[in-house]
């Protein structure tokens, strides 16, 4: 199984969302926040495509990678779920290290907030990531969908109506 950055991101947000995503159940194409994020990704840094490279490795896709400085640039719409975005970027860094890239770093960029955050991989992160991978595989191979988490963040999720249709 190839674990993607979205798998790791969703693992840190909601196990139900992770399971649904992995099983091809998606409402993202019709959700306004997703459309806004896609537009932001395409327009926030128009010069990026010429300066940086897109790379795909071990099932992950990194849109903006600076091979000279070994920096991944990850654009996010908001910092509301920053812990999940940081984890996703840490996972990308770990995959690069596994493929021989020495000491890569990452930049989380929030163009709407005009903020950036540097993300590096620590020894604690390196130790935790194999457990994330094991947990992701356990969750997505489970016979049934995990339960609804019923948290405030659910109201902004593209799966909200799916999860709460009976309520």
C-alpha cells in the first residue's frame, strides 16, 4: 500500500475521513473550501513552476521542491489544522530521507495569512512516523468505517453531510 501525504494529514485529523478517502468516497470536488484551496495553490506563487520541481516518490507527490536547497514548499489555505499539515510535511521529509536526501527541510506557507513556518524532521519524528504508517494501514484495512468524531472541525469538512445525514 502506498501511503500519501493526504493519508497522513487525514490520520491526524479524523480516522473516519482517512478511511472514507482511502476507499474512494470523496465529496471534495464539490466542497467550496477544497475549490478555494486548489485555486490558491495554482495562483499564490505563479513563478514556482519554473523555479522548483514536482517530484513523485513512494506514492507521495510534492508539488514544489527546491533540489538545490533541499526544501519542500507546502501551500495551505489556513493554519486551523496546522498539526496535520506539519505531520504531512514531516512525512514528506521522512520519505526524502529514506531515499538518500540528506537533511531536507520544509516550509509551510499560508499565503492568505502571509505567514510561513519552517518544518524540520527531528529524531522523535523519525521514531513516530513508522507508527503513523502502521496506524494508517490498520485503519484503512479495517472492515468498517470508524465512528464520527463529532468535533467543531466537522462542520467545515467536505464529509460533514455524509457523516451527519441521519441527524
